[in-house]
C-alpha cells in the first residue's frame, strides 16, 4: 500500500508541477490565465478552465478523504463539477 500511495503522490506532483505524461504540467498551463479567461466558454459543448479545475479539485478532495479513512465521505453525483 505504501508503494501505491507513493506512486500516486508522485503522479499528482507531476500533474501540477513536474513531468506530466500529457505535456506541460497544470501550473505551467495556467500561467497567465485570469478569472475572466477561466470562465470564458469557447464553445457551448466544451468545459471552461474554471469548470475543469473544479472537477479536478472535487475529485482530489474525494481521494484524499478516502486515504484519510473517511469512507463515509461521498462524492455527490450530478454536481456542476462532476460530469
């Protein structure tokens, strides 16, 4: 379990500020994005930056709570950030 936890922590660190498997890490991608840009919709069928971040943060909270043993913590379905 310790090895799995360490691997997950490394993946999260890379996602934000390391060598992400998909290209630039999130913090680099977000440089220069202000609130106005974050809420702008480029197309009605595409999530904006703020929605994507809310989705990421919501699921991170869920995973952290599970690792902390708070198994009663549930992710509510059909929230604006849970597609």
